[in-house]
C-alpha cells in the first residue's frame, strides 16, 4: 500500500533542507563553497522551473492572474505576510514583511542555504509558469533586508 503524506510547504522546505544539507556539505568539501553553491542553485532553479511549467499545464496555461491565484499556496499557515501594492492582469507588486521560511532556515541551522533553497526558486518558477512575465526583486528578508520586494510584470515586446 502506498501512503501519501500531506504536508504544508513550509514543512516540505524544512525536510528538503535537512536532506540537502549533507549533499551541500559534500559538494563544499569536494569542490569548494562557490562551486557547491552554483551546483545547488542550478539544481533548485531547474526543479522550480519544471514545477512552474507543471503548474501552468494543470491550470491550462500560465498568466499573471493565474499566478496571483497561486499565492495562498506560499502564504499557507501564515508562512508569509505580504503587502500588495499593485495587482492587475499586467502587474503584481507586493512586499513580504514577514517570512516564516527565513525564520525556519535560521532556527534549523540552514541559514546559509536559505536563499538557495527558497528565494532562488522565485524567478525560475515564474519562468516555467509564464515565460512572458518577469520578476524584479532587489532585496529579501532571507538576506537581511527589512522586506522582500517582489515586482512582477508582463515583459515588454522585443525583450
């Protein structure tokens, strides 16, 4: 019999971090910190891009409005507190003022991997989900900023 264990995304990221930590440690020992971080970044981005594509396929295609509809997934269990600044079919701007993901990585001793394992997914996910949408973000709570600035918009023609 196959059992499917349901868990929230925050717990899933914690479990992934615990599994990835020893892999990252071995990569650091063998290739050095910089190369280990590059390998982990590429792997996590690949997974996030594929996840975005899969999610878009489930929804019959990706768009900014469909992406906005996915937000409760990341906010579940009060994992994020956000302040929406602008929301339309062409633009979605918001700030994250509290991030339980960053807090969890800190508490579990995974702070050095937090950005790679979580924040690193954001750009890649939207690339897979809706390639005509771009994300600009200049700071994150994970990196010590006072908030994360997410700015999604449709790409300009010719870009």
